[in-house]
């Protein structure tokens, strides 16, 4: 199958030789090729350029021509932090929050992650996979073209492995890049467990299986007061490293207490949340950004919006030349949406990111934050045609200005409309 998109108002993120990522100050330089064309063949991007240099069509056989007047074409979104595999919604807890209870209060009463764990432990692997498949298809329909998915709602070694097997099945079924993260330390299970004993148990009982079966690309911990502290997080990251597994870590959602420095020193691929940041944290990330293997700062504005929390201070991070990524944090408790369009809108509206900065964070940097830059995040010759086409826009600022409208008109994965 051959396709020609012509008269594209702006071809965004198209490179002859893509960089691996963009640092903070570079993010506004994401390229936009005006009045452009894009050629796709057998699901792969084969060429692009400006209409004034277009050579015309020599072979019309099997060619579909699409006029994109007034529309922008972008790389499909790269969602580098999700909890897409879960058993049930937590809308009843949402009602409790509306009635005045905090996220922490609900968790202390046995809700939150513990609630999700009870439901997941009782669910069959087949049913869990069916639900996850539907959620992933929905995410793709709204523009997601690569995704990271965590375990963490099992809270037993057996249930965690069940979640990771579901993610492996999704990898085998879908063509988009999917990364699996073993969220080994998400919450302390019910019973006699402590953060220390659970961490030691999961390292001993589950991590070797995860490593031997290749079930996870990363490990993760909820490094936060009341959950897992610096000692437990360090133990997990060290144990994972001994198995050759890198980390992507929840940190600084509610408190600043040294988690960012720990993660950077442990060569974490990304630190995620960062709603609370100290000047020392920013300096640490700035130092890492100057190395060949930076630690990405991943902001999750959907969570801030849903919980009424502060937003990650991305301008401070970008001013320090830290590479920033955006992701949904899709989960049933604190961010029940897989729609990356909403994340980009929130980044522009609430975090005051320039549209090009937000798009860069949700594409090229999102791909780098889950180490799939060679397959996602940009428009380039030889890459899979995982591309979005917007409705007609006055400019990219309309992604957020018309916040009640869906900005994406069509989603193509491997050149096929979803």
C-alpha cells in the first residue's frame, strides 16, 4: 500500500538524521516543515519534503492521495509511564475524594493501590489480558504509538508475574513499541509486611524469575514517604542492576527527601512525577543531562489535574537544560485517562509549555525516556508510519486553545488508519 499526504500545513518532528532527544533549551527547536508532503509505502515512511520541491507522481498504481490542507502531521505520541494493566476502576474512591478525603487518607483506609491489588489477585490472566488489550487499543485510537506499562498492582510475587506475562502478551500482539516495567515496590501489602521485608521478599522471590524470563525492561519503586524509602529503593535498584535491568522510578510526588539524587546516581533512565523539586534536585538532573546517558524528567500532568496537586515545575527543569518527557500515568486511582492529547493540552495550559516544547516532550523525549528512539518519536525515512493527522488548525497552539475539541483527526499505525 502506498500513500501520499500532500499540502500538509506543518510536518512536525521530521528529521533527515534524528537526534536521540532534545534537552530543555532545545525542545522549542523541534522542526516544523511548512507546506509539506509525506510518502508512505508498506507502512513505512519513505520520503518527505516541501511542496515546492515535490517532483510529482510518476507511478499512480496503488497510490492513495490524501489532501491535508490546513492540517498538521506529527509523530504518534510516546507514553513513557502508564499502569495500563489493572483489574477494575476506582470510581467509588473518586466519590470519596469529592466528599473531602485525600488520596493518602483513602490509601490508609485500605483503598488505593491495596484496593486494586485485591481485585487483580482475584482476576484470571485471560480476563486481565482482555481488559488490557481493550485499553491499549483505546490509547492507540487517541494517538499513542509507543508505550511503557508497569506491573505493581499484584502485591504478591505470583500476581506481579501474572501482570508482567500480560504485558509480554501485549508486546507479542501489537506492533507498536511496548516496554515492560516491574513495579516491584508500589505499596506495602496487607498483613505483617513492612517496606523492608516486602522489598527483600520481592527481590528474592520475583526478581530472579523476571530476569530469567526477560519479563521486564525496567524496575520501578514508589519512592515516597509512607511507601518505600531511600534504603528500600536503593536495594531494589542495586539488585536489578546485578541482573542487567535498568530503572524508571516514581519519585518526589509528595515529598523531597533525596530520591532524585539516589536515582541519578543509580543511572535511572527516568525519574517520574517530580511535582515537588528542590534546587539540589534540579542541579543533580542538570549534571546528569550533561552526560551521555541523562536521566529524563518525566512530568505527569494528568495526575496533577485529577488529584488537584501542584504541577511539575518544567520551566525550571528546561532552564537547567534537563530533557523533559510527558506521559499519562494512566491508572485507575490518580490518572484514569490514557489520552495523550489531554496531557499535551494540560502541559500547554497549566504548565505553560510552548506547544513545540510539549510536543517534543510527548514524542522524541518520550521515546528516549523508554529507550525506543530508534523506532518512535520522530518522522524519519525508514521508520514505521506511526503518525497523527490533526483536524484543521490555525496553529499548533490550537492543540490547547480549543481544549474542548479533539485535536487529532486520524491516527495511523504502520500506515493503517485506526
